[in-house]
C-alpha cells in the first residue's frame, strides 16, 4: 500500500479515462499531456515564482470568472509579474483549450502564470528575460461522492499560516511549500489534511481550503487575515447573509472547533466538503443540516450563474 492510498483529500475526483489524452495550453500552443513541458530554467519550477487560479467550467461557462481574474491580476501586480494578456485574451485561451478537449461541464482548470525562463539558475527576477510562462491544464473532474457523505479527517499541525510581511497567505502562489509541509504533518498524524492555525494560535484554514464551523445554527470562519482569499469562501458568506443564516468572520480557538455541531471546507473544486473529525474527535453527531442547506444554496447559485 502506498503512503497515500488510505488518505482522502478534498481534491479526490472520480477516475475519468478521458484525462489520459488531454491537450494542455503552453504559451499559446496546445500539446498532448505527454509533451506539455516547460524549461528547467523556468522561474516557476526553479523558485516557485508564479501565481495560479483554479476554476471550474459548468455548462460551457467559467464560474465566477471575473472574481478569479480580479484575484489573479491583483496578485500578479503585487509581485510585478506582467501576464502579457488581458482578461479577454485569457478567456479566449481558456475557451480554446476547452473546445480542443471537447469539454463543456464538470471540468476543473488550473491556470498558471510564472515569471518565465531565466538566463541563469539564480534568484534575481531580472534573470527571467523571456517571460511570462502561461500554462492551462483542464481535466474532466467530478468530486468523489464519498467526500460528500463521509467527510474528511483533519489534524491540527505545527505549521502555521504566516504573517503578511513574511509571505502573504492571500497569494495563490506557486510557492506552496508551507502548505505541503502542513499536509505532510497531517498525513503523518493519520489524517487526510491539515488544520492550520494563525500566528496567534487561532484556527485559520486547512492546507488547501478555507474552513468553517457551525455552532448553534451560527456559521463561523476566520477573520480572513491569514487565509487564502477564497472565492468560494466569499460566496458562502454572502449566501448565508442573503438567506438569514448568521455568519461571523472572527477569531476562534480549537476548543470551540472541537465542540462544534458541524464543520466544512470551501474550495473551487469541492465547493463545500464536510469534516468528519478533527484530531481524532468526531465533529457533532454526523447530522449536518446547516452544511446541507449551504450546499443547496451554492448549487442554486451555480445554476443561476451558468444555467447548469
């Protein structure tokens, strides 16, 4: 048995043989996945110097496209990374890749932008003289049904979400080692994914998703100061407010998490994924009425946005 075979992740997907022959967009060209490569001198490979977005295609429409582009362009501006494409050009590249793969719905996309190929294998950004590198990977992808019923197991880990002046956790950057270390710590503790604290010890987010709890009908999530700038997170907060479900962005500790009635994760891929246990402690009694209500509201939102 491999080290990961008994672990579930929030990105577990149903197996789809069509993904063996997908075409991947690399700097304007479509290449079979076996030939889709970037240079070993690429700053993304060499240094993790790049930004990415995860998006989903429903019924031929990119869900929350504008919000994803807002985040991507803001992040790239913050690190002086010129994408070399405007939103319309990115949209056309996405649509071209989807058409070439015959993809219409239940599709997950990872759009990656790096500072490009470096002249020499050193850190200085000025050495990236042929950038940027733009890659689009699209896969036929449906979240595994088991995740929605059984939920995931989390373990609290020593690795924390950092301070904004260290490496701002709001960046969807290629530099994910902080989160990878957290995930490894969770796996080695026998869990599926990591629950990460902020620098003050308050509960923040997991290594891959944003984190919510439900207590006495109220929905709580972190202040947002140290977490990924999650688009699904923001949509869930807005949906709760519109539906009259009390929702709070606040500091809370593990004591309040262990005593929660429900817990769930949010992310572009899995939407809302229930949490079954944290640090070996079952969350609630397995009934998840508020989580189910939020899942219904989110599905309705997708239908309104895409007609799917």
